[in-house]
């Protein structure tokens, strides 16, 4: 019998056998099922397994190899360690274990044989027995599995084929089958319908959620309006919006026609110093403005303040197409592919990283958010973010401003409420561009991944100010790639209501449609998909413990009422000279006052009051510029009030070296990709172990060469450095390896009578630090490993007793 027919016969016989095992191990009402050591989800079917498999552990997991059994189901690829505990059938099901990956997250399947590598597809033929299996994931992970010599060849071939045939690129048809495989069973639906939401976070799905946010921020003069309850005014806005109290719903309906897609100015957040953050779309052109319309527009735009600053995001922020291209290039650079012969040389890696523009876009978002945060810190103004044609970047800036200024948004519950609010109010593809719910690749843009990168940059510079940790951001980054959560399956609240089957009709017949309850959403007939914030459904308790860290709670300032709080503004900022109703435009970090900023204030509009025709003076513009400059350049003072003010914005450092690569996310698979860059036999040594052994041999040879120095040296000879003939480059003064510690040599020098020359303090840098500029005296050197060796004088080199060098025969005078 041919090998191909034997493999096909094995696969066909394995699937019914596994189904019988599942039915025999537990009843239909059991929530957890033990199939050969794998705790299956209700309704999950094991397709194939392979025994005696070793998984390559990452550096964060401790490194090395972990022995166990590899499974492939119609939902995931699971790995069960050999010494793992027996699963509890009464425990709540967890979608993915610590060593599992969903089929929807797999991007490529690569088989490594004795002499070649091959990209395995559902239609290809595998003509060799794989010794290693490498899975490239869409979330930038790389899972490497090594088949033991005792693993049956048929199991290695069959599980490789099964994974390649089961995983499919995410399309509308495959998404539905993937969702049914994970959550389609009756037991799973019943389990999800009984789960409760997190009570500590605000879901913003009802008017009560927005009222709680107004109370938390101390914003008065605003109210929650249900004018868009049936999505009649705008299909992209949520059901409930926050507007000024003085504007009635009957007057508010007239303002929707003056903005693109009906996205009127609406409240988002209030700073404790009295400033309000709003968002709106661009103005409609060629619309006649009546006197009553102008009064309502002014009231909605200013929100009770006398100063308004409109921030234009259209010219500075990158487009979704630019973000998608940058992320694709970054993924290709960081992930690598052992099945491809094209690779980036090490000396070109940093320049290639810069050419992806991903860090530039991250820096651009942080810079714009910092400018808005400085404006809000000034107090007593409304800052309106004017949405560009694509509204995704508006969500990024608005969310970053709140993370910078509000300590509540740096906790897990507060951050989840913030992101949930943006998903409700975005009304666009702010998040669903990631989960592949799109008709073509042109609609995909990882805008939310860019936002997570910006939050990580803030966390990396201010880790003590965050309760959430890097593990939490990494878990959220991985979870958004799974199309299983209700938060990720729609572009607006209107689409979410349709999916939940309780969408209000846009047309209300007489005595035909009952009113929906105002307190919360109407329960649906079919249980909805779980929210992404249900971490107990996704990760184990051991991993969820690492999502938070203790953070100090500074004393909170008194609540703000109507913004009447002495905020101690900068001396360069005075709002007394401003005219009531002054409007400025912030574009490209420059303030201006164009005449056509507000259409009803242009020269063609005769309905506007003549008293407001006079433009603000140039002193007002310079005052706003000084406000941002003073906030961005200010340093923490010694005043305890300033140090413990929780609402001081976290302004990030935006210089080139300060905006770094998220190594734990983007480079976590690079080590695996480099380690498996060429076929490796299962009986040979691992490439990293071989490289480590070669480095150790070179260090020993360098140590032996340093001991062969001539002993007859004059006292007036030039000071010499250890290993100078092997380690030092005379052109740039770069040292590859360090010698003994400078501190230990200074302690040993008085007893041995060795004189040392002084070394500049800045010459003690380590490898992660950046090299400083060269000086004329050539006293600065850069060390890639360790510290700089002290210059010494004398007839011969005398090593320090505490120096960390290989053992050598002792030296005596």
C-alpha cells in the first residue's frame, strides 16, 4: 500500500474513534471532558494526537523543552505537559490553556525535516517525515514542537496534515464554523448564559452607565440624552450621548444636519481642573444657519465654557492604510519565516525597523495626545477633537489623553471601561478591523494594536503609575485576534444590537412598537458571545494573577463643581483677556484663528451676532502656545502637592531612543524563528546551545591569551589594558567583552601597590545604554558586555582576587 493512502486511512479512522472516547468519558451535562489527558470544551472533538512531543519554551517561560502530548481539535492546537495535573470535570471550561493556540490564530504551518523545510498547506503533499513542527501565529507568536525519535512517524505526519487542513484563513464562512466549534454546543451556550459580567467596570450600554461616568468625573452642566435611542439621528452614534443641559432634545435634533453623518459634538471626559473633552465630525458645507440653529450649535460646541480649541487630526495622523502597511512590515521583520530564504541581515535590522514607520506612527499619536493633555490641564475650556474622514485615529488620541490624565484609567477596571466606552462611541471599525470581519484585506487596519503599543510606551516609562501590567496588555493583544467575543464582532452599537436580536425599529408605527427599558439592554433570545473582558473564560488563574500590580494611591483632590477650583495655572496663561466665545484651531502643533473655522461665523453668514466678529488678539494665541510649552517642558518640582497630584499628565519622552520596540510582544517569536532558521536533527545539539558553547570557548581562549604577557616591563611604560590586543578596536574604541570589575580592582590595589589612573564616570556604561559622543582624549569607550577595564601601570598585570575571570595560577611579587 502506498504511503499516501496509508496516511489518509489513518486520519479517517482516528476521528470516529476520538468521538467515541468523548461520548464514553462523560455525560452530556458535564462541562469538562477528559480525553487522553486533554480537558476538552463541551462539544469539542479531538481530530488527531501525537505522543512524546517536546515543546520549545520561550525565555519568559524559563527556556528549555517541555515533554508532553500534542492534540489537534476542530477549535485549537493543544499541548498537555507530561507532568500536568488531571483535569477537573467540575471546573469551569477555559477556552485556551497556557500552551494552546486557537486555529483562528494560526497563520502558517511549517514542517522541518532532516534536510529541508516545507510550508504545509491543505493541498500540498508531504514527502518526508517531519522532525519539527513550527506554527506561525497572527498574534506574533511562534510555537515550536519537536517530535521525539520514539514518536510514531504516522502520528507526526497525520497531525501535521490535520493542523494544515483544519486551520483556514478567516473568512465569513470559516468564522461561523470556528465560532460554532468553540461556543456552538448546547452545554456551552447554557454555561455562557449563566455567566455574570464584571461589576467593577462600566459597560456604557445604558443611560445609567453614562450618568455614573458624569458623577465620577464631577462633570456638571451635562446630561444624558436618548435622542438617538432608535438610531434615527445617526446610525454610527450610540443610543445615548452626553450633551449640555441647556439644550433640549427638540433643539438638539436640528443640529445633526450640520455635521457629517450626524456626529454632533458630544462629551467624552472632564479634567479635574474644569476642562471638557469633546468629539465631533467635520461641518457640513452649503447649509443655511438660522439664528436659533446658531445658538444651539454654540451651546453644544462650547458646553458652558468661554473658550474652545478645535484640534484637527486629519493632516498629522496616519491613515488606516498606512498603519496596515507599517504593521505588515513590522510583523515580517520581527517574526521571520524559516520557510522563506529571504531574511534581513543583522547590520540592517535597525534601519529596516525604522523604515517600517511603526514607531513613527506611535510617536505621532503620543505627541498629539500629550498636546491635548496639556491643553486640558490649563482648565476652563473645551477641547474638541475633530474627526478626520476615518474616525479610528480620533479614538486613539481620545483614549490616550484619558490614560495620561486619569489615574482611574490606569487600573484594570478603569482601562476596560475606557476601551468599552470607545467601542460604544467609535461607531466605526476601531477594533473590528483586527478580527478579520471584513470583505477584503483593504479594510483591515490594526488601529487598536497601535493604541495598545502607545499604552505600553506609557507603561514602560511610568510603570509605577499603572495597576495593569505588561502581561495584561499582552493578553488583550492576543485576545483581539479571536472572533469569539461580542465586543469585536460589530462596528457600532447598532450592529451589536442587531446581533443580539433586540434592535429597535427605525420607524415607529402607531400602537405598534413597545418602548425599550431605559435601564439596560433587552435580553436576547440566543445567548450572546462572551465579552472579551471575561478573562476567567480565556486564561488560567495563574496567568490572571500577573495582570495587576500594587500601586500607591496618592491623595485625591476635592471634587470639581462647575470647574470652580483654584487650579494654580501657569503664569504664562491668563484667560481673562479672552473674548467670550473665542475659538482656536490647533493643527500641526500651531494655534491659529481662521475666519472660516466655524461656517456660521464666516463672512457670508449674516445671522451671526456682530459683537462676535472681532477676532481674538495674538496674545491669546501665544498664551495657548506657552501653556503647552510650559506643560511639556516642566519637570517635577520638590513641592509635595505637585508630586502627589494624581491628575498630572504622564507626558512621554518622544526622542528616538525613548520610543522602543515592544519586545515581549513583537520579538517573542523571533528567538524561535532564529533558532529554527535551518533544519535541525532531533539527535543533534540545539543551535542556541551550540552558540553558547562556542562563546564560552572563545572566552577561555581570550583568558589564556591574556596570561601570556611578557613579565619584564619597565615602570615608565604606557598603561596597558587587559586583552587590548584582542578586544579593542583602535578606530572606535569598542570592547566586545569586559574584564574584571573596576570596584574590585580598586579594593585590591592598596594591598598590592598598584596605581590606577582615573577613569571618567560615564565610561562605566553597560550594554543597554547608548554610546555617548566621542571625545578628543579618547577616554570614553563603549562596551557591549560589561564595564570598562581600568588602565594600569607596572611591570605586569596583577588580577583582582574578586574579579570574575576564569581561574589561573596565582601571581606573586
